[in-house]
């Protein structure tokens, strides 16, 4: 297969994986060599280390099909990005198809291909200043490190700006940090609830629980709660019985809105079906009807 036949994202991944490439003239960006028609490639260097890593990025601003660029703000740095993390021991890259942050979005300099932007990193701050029942939705950080699965090891959380597709809300991807000195491209955690993180995800680091809405629309279809569940496993290497904890689905609140369509009053709550995990199975435990439902 010839290189020109590769899909666009594969071509970019192939290029950025060449970490020893020295064709670029911009110091600190030896990990990337890129050019593409109808896209402006902006080089971004963050002034501060993040969690002990030097961080740089490229953002491919699509000048042809990017509605935000052509309609709203032709100087905003918002597009398909690749973020590079490196310290003395480790080096890795993550891809973000909806890359930006508040400072890049407010850029006033005319965009040109190959331009270098040096900017301050916007750190993550909890919604209410605590880690109890917090949401990500007030954070303008493009990425941050956070123990999302409560295993005492911080994961990399990457913000997909307006990634929910409506209401201007963000989605998020979580990545396990590799312990390797090879330059690799990370894949996000694919299992629930980490594959659907968004601005409505509730995280309680005190109780070690994650609450996740599902079936988005005019209303939520319900809420799923995930908590740490202890499992007893046999360690073949050590020939011993051990206990391990995994984040699993423990509760479901399913909202039934159908009866509200037949009511004459405006304020009405759904019928809520409560499910809990009992002896390994999810079972219906209670039905909570709307007080106004007759």
C-alpha cells in the first residue's frame, strides 16, 4: 500500500511516531513532522511542567471544513491535536480530535502554518473546591492527571472540547500511564464508565464512586453508579489467595418519563426504577413514583 492511500489519521500517527525525526526546525518538536493541505499546523509549547512532564502539542486547524474557524473565530486554535509528554524516564503521545483550551480559544494572533505558540498550562480545579461529589464541568484544562479509578495511581484525563455534541459540554478520555521509555501512542481506557466520561459525570473520591448519566436527550434516561467491588483471586505466580478491588456497576436508577406526556401539570418527576447489584446480579429493589402521578 502506498503512503498516499493511508487514511489521514494513520498518516499522522505514522509521522508522529518517528520520535527521532530531526527534519523540524522547531526545538522541542523532534517528535513530529507534518504537512497537510487545507489545514494550519500550529505548534504549542506549555511553559510549565505538568505532573513532572514537559508538554508540547500540535493542533491541526482545518480551514476548509472547520465551521468554528470559518464562521466564528478565524484565530482560535481549535482542531485535531496530538499532545506529547516527556520526562527523563518516559515519553508518550495522545491524540485528541477536539483539542483546544480557553487560552488557545481566545488567541488573537493570525494563524499561519508552522507558527509556534507558547502558553501557560491551565490546571484542573474541582467544581466546588473539594473532591467530594465533584464534576469536571467547570474546568478549562486541556488535560490533567487524576486518579479516576481509585487505585492510587493517577491517570491522564484529556478534554475533548464540546465533545458531547450538544449544549457545548465536554467529553473526556482517560489513559493509563505506560512505564516505558519508548515513544508510544496511548489508547484510551475502553470499559465503563471511563469510555463515557463527560461534564455530567459525578466523581466522589471519598466514597470512591462514579455516577454516570445515560441515554442523553431532552432528559436523562437514568443514572448508573459504579463502586469498588472486592474479588478474591488466585495468584498463580505466588500460589496464594488475594483480594483485589475493581470499579464495577453497582446501582442503576432508570427514569420512566412516559407518564408525564399524559399529565396536565408542568412540574412532574419520572417514575424511578431502582436496581442494585445483589450477589453479583443487578436486581430491581424499588419503584419510586412521581408524587403527582395518579
